């Protein structure tokens, strides 16, 4: 079965750039999306189709996908961005989530 | 904007069937695909499956033998049934829209989630 691997945790200082990776076999040949989940809340879509931002998502969120790695980048990270982030891709018509990355802003 | 609300029992006995319904408002169920996703306490997200309003379904292979997702277009609802549950099925269950665009799938609207515990 297809697997996506994320680092369990990433730390960043306020105002700096946070980078969260998602690795999978030939992931660049698939589309990836990213979700943000804060404690006790439902996930929120922040990036879809590798690079697109839904309406209402700040421009500091961006995405890329090439080779075996999709990347979520948060520029000028703010305290409010502290959350769990999950990547998702589709192996044919089967949805697969990464294990999640806890982003700490300190 | 589409809104989704999960409903169903919060406690299910082992070996029984978990049944949840997702009610859609602010949009027609004939406009999207519809997903179920779950999250065990303190753990990550797990994709359960999806249904198209036409009735076409697709399930996580690890759950396929126990899962049924159905849609009721007259009520603007879709449902999840998971049979033969064990404690490992204890989780927050989310329903969500599943949009499709140029080969890309993504869950853009989510319900608030409902905790289902499996215990005798």
C-alpha cells in the first residue's frame, strides 16, 4: 500500500520560514494537498493541487511537489500557525494521509 | 457555503455496527463526492472512503470488508456503517466534501466531527 512520511515535529521562530515535508514514492507524479488542524478542531484545507490556496488562506502558505517530496512552506510564521499539519495524496482512487507534523512556533 | 453535521451514537458495543449520518446544508449532495475520515484519540487522520451522489463508492482497503457508505439524495444525507467494531475503531469520525479538479482530489469542507467510543 502507498505510504506518505512526514517528520513528527518541526519548530520555527516567529517571523521565520517553516518547511514541512511529505515523502512518498513518485509523489511528484500525483497531486498533494495539505490540511491544518488545531487542537479540538476539524482539519482545514490550506493547499490543494500541490500549489493552490483555497479562498481565505493567507498568502504565507505555499506548496510544491516534485520527485518524491511535497513541501508545505509557511513564510513569516505566526503564533497562530502552531498546529498539526497533514499531507494527503491519492494512489489511484485510494486516499492516503501522512502521519502528521506538529509545528511549534517558539 | 456547504456545512456538514455528523450524527449518531457516541458509544457502540464491541462486535456491533457503528452507524453515522452526515447531513449536508448550504449545498446539494448532487454536487460533490462525499468522504468519511476518522482520527483515533491523539493520533493522525485515516481515510475511510468516499461516495459519489450516483452511488459509486471507494473504500480504504484495510476497512473494505467492514465498511458501507451510502447516500440519500432526498434527505441531502450520506451515511457510514462499520461492522464488527473493536476498541481500535474508537475515533473522532469526520464527514467532508471531496472536490475534484483536473485530476486532483481534496477535502475542502469538513464537519465538526463526532467521537465514537467502542466499549461494553
